[in-house]
C-alpha cells in the first residue's frame, strides 16, 4: 500500500469511526430518554460526550483537508 492510498484509508476510517461515535451517542441519549432517565443521568452525559467527541473528530478531519 503506497503512502497516498494509506492516507486515504486512514481518512476514510477516521470519518467512518467518527460518524459511528455520533450515532452511538445519539442512540445512548434516545435509549436513556425512553427508559425515563433524567437530563443528568449517566446515559445522557455519556451520549453527549460521544456526540461531542465524534463531531470534534469530524471537524478536525474536515479542517485538515
């Protein structure tokens, strides 16, 4: 695998995993809300952290191009 194709694979993996983090975060928030969790419950907090981390990684990847 050459350097350009390796960078493309790394970039694609970063986008996929970052998007997956956002999806997991939203799923945690929705699941916690369905089960009756409050705003400060661990599911909502962890979900928000996942969403923020995923969005942050997507933003950094987008800015790097």
